[in-house]
C-alpha cells in the first residue's frame, strides 16, 4: 500500500487536456510559419 493517489482516469484526463492544448499551440505555430513562407514566395 502506497500513499493516496488520485484516480488514474482523472490524472489521464488532465494530462490529455494539457497535451491537446500543447498540440494545438504547436499546430498553430507551424501554420503561422507556413503562411509566412508562402507569402514570401508569392511576393519575391
């Protein structure tokens, strides 16, 4: 018997949420970079 731990499902839910937010942030950054690159190609 170890110390009390929160239920696994709750922990997993929380982790999934933060992972989802991180992933969204990464995707947004990539999209911004791609847009900038595309614009630079068009205007050169």
